[in-house]
C-alpha cells in the first residue's frame, strides 16, 4: 500500500467521504474565468474575493513551499429535514459550524501524515482562505463541478463540505478523474427562483438567496427581501432538485446533529432577543447572519 493509499484509508476511517491528491501549481485555466466573473460584479459585496487573486490562483503564493494538496470531502446530509412550516435553513447549518468540525477531522488526519513526515510543513483550510477548493477537488478526482457550480460526486451527490491540507512534500498518487455527469440536465438552473445561475457553473451572487441571507453585509432592499422565498439562512433549492442527490445518505457526525432552533416557527423567531440569539447560535453557522438580518427576514415572512 502506497502512502497516498494509507492517507486515504485513514481519511475514510475518520469519516471523510473521499480523499484525493493533486500537485500544487497555478490554475492557469481558471484565470480568465475568475477575472471575468469579478469584472462582471458577480461577487456582489464580497470584496475579499477581489483581493489575493494571485494567491487564489496559485496555492504556492498562499503557502510558499506547498507541493501537494490533499483534498477532502465530508458529508453533512441530515437524517431529517425541517418542519415544513419553519423558516427555511440550509442543511449545512443544522448543527455546529462546519469550519470547526471539519478542521478538527483534518488535524486528526494530519497527525497520521506527520507520523511519516515529522518535519512536514502544513496548513489546513476549510472554506477559510483564498483557495479555489472546488477546482482543486475536481483535479484530485473527488468529483466534477456541476451547472450550479457545486462539486458533485457520482453515487453521493453534493451535500458535503470540502477541505484541503497543504503539504510541502510530494505525495505521489494515481490520478482519478470523474467525468462530468450532468449531461443535458438543467434542473438546478430551471429551479432557481431568482435566476442566479446565469450560465453553466456561473453564479451571480447578487441574485443568490444564500448570498443575500448570509454574505451581504448591508440591510436587504425591498426587492431583495422579495427574492427570499421563505429562506432564512442559505438555500438548498439547486441541490434538492439535483438527481444525483437522491443518493445522499445521512451523515454520522454527532456535532452536526440539529440545533433545536431549526424547527422554530415564525413566532419563536420574533420573540427571541439579541442576547438569546447570540447564545443559541454561538457555535452555529447561523450566527454569521447576525440578529438584525434574522429579524429583518422574519418580519418579511410575516408580511408574506
């Protein structure tokens, strides 16, 4: 068994869905697409996406000396969905913040790597740095990028998080490529109520429910509030309609067990005070939206 195979075996033991390897290089094939996307303003108010472009395109600029990227996928598909009458919350936010949970698992895997390479220099990333994680995951053989811009894995779907471990050693692994299996299907594009998927693999964040409910820092305008379609935090529409997600199986991560609040009704959200909100969601991704935006969206739902 090669060391790459040992790492993959340990990753699966730790609960990862998949593990792959890719040599660090500049993603020259992504450069024009990235600049075009930014120039069209599709990033909305996410100014951080305009910074560190060279680090985003070349991981060796982000972490000098990087030779290998270990790409990982971690399941978050829940056993049960919300009550129908509850303000809708994206499945990834049901439990504890994935940044903490998945990063902890990555560090456990890193310990295994350090047993072989005690002096290895490394960095762990879970959606927390200028890393083009879907592109690297695709190159590492974890799946293909679907028309909704999310990574899809045959027989699995897309309800998983991505993570990366940057290493300054070369780990050889046989390339595993998953070809595109979207075919002529356009269900994600057709189902998006705001037409945020402007073309295959291209999202205009300004129209995206997830962006509006989470990332946009300013209060939402009236037209934007009318675009939410009952979603309070994030959006799963383009994933829920994807045929590949019929293969999704429930995760086995205790820390992703649902926060009681996912089944709150509108009245429960209306009566909560800011201090209680901060306490209720202190370890949850929902804390990112903030109390003020949560109340703004709940008030709109009451009007609707």
